[in-house]
C-alpha cells in the first residue's frame, strides 16, 4: 500500500511514459517515410540507368551505321575511279582499297548485329526490371500511406495522452510535481519513481542509506535515492 499522493505520482509516471512512447513513434515516422521515398527514387533511378545504357548502345549502333555508310561511299568512289584510271598499278591499288573497305563494312555489320542483339537483351532485362521495380514501388507507396495514417492516429493519441497527463498533474501538489519533473529531466533513463526493495533502489540497484530507507518506509514525504536521485517508494 502506498500513500495517495505517491499513487497519483505513479499514475502520472505511467501516463508520461505513454506520452513519451507515442512521441517517439511520431518522431520516427517522417524518417521512415523519407527512407521509403528514397527507396522509390532508387528503384526509379535503376530503371532509368538501364534505359540510359540502352540509349548509349543505340547511339553506338547509329555510329556504326554511319561508319558503314562512309565505307560504302568510299567503295563507290573507288569503283568510279577504277573506271577512269589507265595504269594497272593504279587499278590494283584501288582494288585493294575497295576490298579493304568491303572488309570494313563486313566487320562493322557484324559488330552492328551483335550490338542489336545486346540491345534486345538489355530491353528485355529493362522491361523485367521495370515490372519488378514497379511492384516494389507499389508496396513502398502503400507503406508510406500507412505511415501517414499512423502519424495522424498517433497525433490524436498523443493529444489524448497529454490531456490525461495534465489531468493527473492537477491532482498533485506543486512541490511534488516540480520535484518529479526535475528528476525526470535529470535521470538518463526511466523510470523516475522506483520501488525500494531490500534497501536497494530498483533504478540504479545500489543500496541506499539507512536514513533514506527509513524515510521511504514512512511514506509521508518525497524521498530520493542518494545515488541516482530517483524518487523512491516502499511497497508494504
């Protein structure tokens, strides 16, 4: 059995704890939403990067087409010159150039064919990636929506919890409430009001002085641990 004022202080601590818990949940949500939004951007960037790779391959294919056109134009030019030359060595030299350009065209067309096959593979991979990432994005967006709903719900709960705290504070004397708030701001971790058991504070688990134990047993005034500063009570 604990005194009435101490019972109210324990109730206040419980309501305070609920407020702190809801507040932490509220504060965590914006970061969670930002993380999910960053994940969505990463998924979109992955698809865009795949598209950029395809565009680069397409640009390379266009370059190859241009090189083929240049080589074919050179062949036409050399054949035209062949019809105009009179010396065998000039004709032979032009024939060599023609064959060289024909071999170049063949190599370029082979490279272009391989490149087109690679582009087709990349497009299929991109489409598969797009579908997979779209599915993941949908899941992330649904989670973001739930987080937003949770935020609104927690905000309402927090206000209710704060109202409950105020109602409880109104039932305590100013001196007791001031001491409680001071200690709450000083201790590194809850709880603030702890039981004294076997002469030990259940907050820091250190033995208190005989005077502190005697005062806690009487229960007629607020008593603090002489080691950690928490408020002590003795459960009869």
